[in-house]
């Protein structure tokens, strides 16, 4: 009679701590961002917060590299691999959109709905691999993607973000843009890690990513400041000093630590646990939002979480993924 082998699921002494921290930090990010709102609006410059978070990640990445190397070596590696630095501008731009849209979408959806709709990235990833990499999806894979899509629709039936249908459609469109950015950036990152940047230290690639991300967010701030009269209240140009409130600092720190924990998760644990973590995030987010923000857990929410969780677990039994060497997967430590 077979049972769960906890030693295989959590092979290291810190594996269970990493697993719990991974779930807690992701849930915490949505709750912190929602907590920082006032009547669905932000009283700080969200783009500036994303920018400062990227600066923090750059500092962390540089410190991790300089733990075993000198800053001079880092500068030499940067000069030597200028082409790869430029290539990272593409995923940096996509993640810039993703991170900024996270604030926009969390102002339009409660955290539970937001995380449920984000699972659409599983569907988009399957389609991307089907179209771009010509990897044929099995009947079970398509079945799981259909269940996941229907599960997201069930939750959305109960969402009344604004009074008009037009705004609801815009909200869904922004979620689709955000998930598409995540999928495309992930695929392109894999290409850089395995091809153009295969011989470059992973922490150097982290530095490249965040230098480019900082540049993209600076451009975003300049553009939004220039056209601020046509920008929504979510992106209103508030003083950067307003971004230094304790709750905003918590958002930046939490987001940076999420990247570090994710890297440890990918290195020490397996994709099955990552799948279960996604399902558990949905459940705990719903419960915590009910306790903290009095967001009701209705029948639609329960059905949606059940369907999405089942679809994710079913999909994880035979996921669509690109072939890559084991050492590449274990050494990946990008702070996304």
C-alpha cells in the first residue's frame, strides 16, 4: 500500500521551510498591495515602486555574485557580454509590463479573483508551446486547460468590477496582457539561459535583467509623467516620497524576497510541489481575504477554486515543457 514519501517531496532540511515561505510570500504580495489601496486607488506612484523594487533586486543579485567574485570581474563580464545585456531588454520590457499591470489588476480585482485569473497563463503556455515549438498537446492536457478556463469563467461571472460591461472587458484584457507577458518572458528567458547566455554566470544574467528592467521602468515613468493627463488614476504621478511609507517598503521587500525564494524552490523542489503550491495559494488567499477584507467566499468562488486547482494538478501530471538539461533547471536563479 503506497503512501506519500515526505523525504522525497522535501529532500533537504530546509525544503519544507522553502515550500511554506514560497506560498506565504506570494499570498502576502497580493494582500499587501490590496492593503495599500484606498477605495481601489493608490496614493503612491506604482511605477516608482516597481522601479525601486528592481533596484533592490539588482543590489541583491550583485551582492550574491560578489560573494564569490569581485566587482571588477562583474564589470568585465558585462563589457564582454554586451550583446546578451541587450538581448535581456526583451524579457525586461515584458516583466516591466507584467509588474506594473499587477498593481492595475489588483485595483480592479480582489486578490482571490486575481490569482485565479492569473492561472490562465497555464493555458497560454500550452498554446505557445503548441504553436511556436510544435509540441502537440494530448487529450488530457487539452481537457485540463478547458477545465481551467471554465473555472476562471465561473469566478468571473460573480465579479462586478465596474458598473459597465466595457470596463469589465478592459479588466479581462489587462489580465490577458499580463499573463501573456509572463509566458513570453519565461520562454525567452529559457532561450537566453540555454543559448546566448549558456556560458554566462547565472547571477551575471540576473544583473543584466535588472539593469534592463530599471531602464524600462525609468522610460515608463518619463512617458507617464509626460502624458499624465491621459493616464488613469492608478498610474497617477504622486511624489516618490509617498512610496517610502512602511507598507510600501513591505511590498518592495516582499517582492524581492519572492524572487530569492522562487530560485531556491526551483533548485531544491520539484514541479509537482510548485503545482500544489499554486492550488494552496488560491485557497489561503480566499480565506485570508475573507478575514482581512471581508471579501465573501461564495459558491462561485468555491467552485472556481476547485476547478482551477483540479485542472492545475491534472495538467502537472503531464505538463508541456521545453527540453532542457537538468543542470540548467537546477541552477536557474532568476529573480522574477
